[in-house]
C-alpha cells in the first residue's frame, strides 16, 4: 500500500469516526447476519472488524433505504478492505455496492473529498500493478466498483491518461481485448454494468484523443527493446489493431 493510499484511509477513519452503530443493525439479522457476526460488526473499533464479516454485511438483505449512518460507520474499513485487495465474495465490482443506495447530496463536502482522495490514490496504485496481485482484478472492474461513489469519475480516466507506464498501458490493452465486445455494436461487457457506465466507458475509449494517445503508447511498447520480457508484444499488437478499428468504427 502506498503512503498516499494509507494516508487517505487514515483520514477516512477520522472523518467518519463520529458515526456509530447499535443493535439491531439495519440489515437482515434473521438469517443473513447471525448473532456472532453481528457481535463482530458492533465492535466500536472498526479497524478490527474482519473483512469477511464486513462482506457478509455488504450482501445482507437491507431495507429499501438502508441506514446511511451505518454505512458511513463501516466505510473506512471497506476502503481498507479493497485497498488490501480483499474483494466481495461474489464479484470485485460489488465490493462497494452500498454506495448505490445514496445520492451525492447525502455526503458532506469533507466526506466527498476524502472518498475522492482515496479513489484516486487507489486507482493510481492499481495502475502501477500489472499483472495485479493474484490476478485478482481487471482494471475496468475497479472503475465499475468505484462508479456509484460520490466522486468525479472522469478524474480516474484522466489519471489513466496521464500515467505513461508499461503497467498502465498493459492494463489498457487487457481492457480493450477482454472488456469490450463488437456485436451487435461496440459495448462494454460486464453483467454488473448499467447503461450509463457502459456509455461513458465506450465514449472515452473511442474518443479520438484517447485512441491517439494509447495507440502511440502501445506502438512504443511493441517497437521497444523489451529485453526483460515485461510485455506480451502479440497481445499489445492485437490491442492496437482493435483500438484503431474501434476508433474508426465509432467515428463512422
């Protein structure tokens, strides 16, 4: 974990430290969360809550409008969980799913600032890791995980554009080859993605500026002197061909 990322998590514990929880929790405690798990979740020392227990709370049945204070109480531990590459037991994209219940106006300016700082520090860190630890995620899955959070989403895309490294470009190649489908039209392929997220990602990856930027980076890696074998030149070549094709097709 980078110092920047650790600092953002520590700041979250301070910012959200005033929120508390009490029994009964605002989730199903009849069958989703058993008494021993509830006892662990009620521990006021949030840093000590086991990640797996937190994940059980994450996927437990909740009312139509679940307690915002309860989620804010647990949020720093959730951020620490994904920063440790501990994800939802169902799928990476659902690790921060509770954000979807709330509006941007439900968060104070200070809270939004902390969450945004975490998101950018986390995404920058993940861009620097290729392949990711244990092949635990694809970078676009993390973007989808962060999508419902009260952040400026495009700041993450700009971060990707500004990161000119082998790792970040390799993540991009993997996204182009595995995250997008052609038929019947170009689309982002993920069962958990809604139409707004899909449209934003497709618009970004087919933007002339983005196509030019990453096609040049892919070409530089393909033609570069890779004595250490850090890149799969065949995969990069396929990604370059597909990116140029996508840019041309989308423009037409």
